[in-house]
């Protein structure tokens, strides 16, 4: 049998703590579709830890080179 992958799901509060932002910010980013999320059971929203970390890396802004 092959290696299984486990999707670690976080709630909005856990993502806010992980990213060091407010819960309101996570809710706003979710409603705007800015961060990846799953809708579970119709209303509940969960976030894949690995996907959030990948998203965070994609938001990195490279420093400008010195002139």
C-alpha cells in the first residue's frame, strides 16, 4: 500500500494565530476568496494547513535591488 497523505484542516481561529492576523482578517480574506478554504457540511469553513502555508509563500514580495 502506498504512503497516505493526511489533510490537516484548521479552523479560522487557528489560521489567524498561524498567520498572526485577526480573526476578522481571516473572515474577510475568506469571503473575498483571497485564501484557499474548504466548505464542510454546508456552512463550516476549514483551511488546509499546507495550502495556507503555500498561499503565504506565494504572497512573498521580493525586496527591491539597491540602485
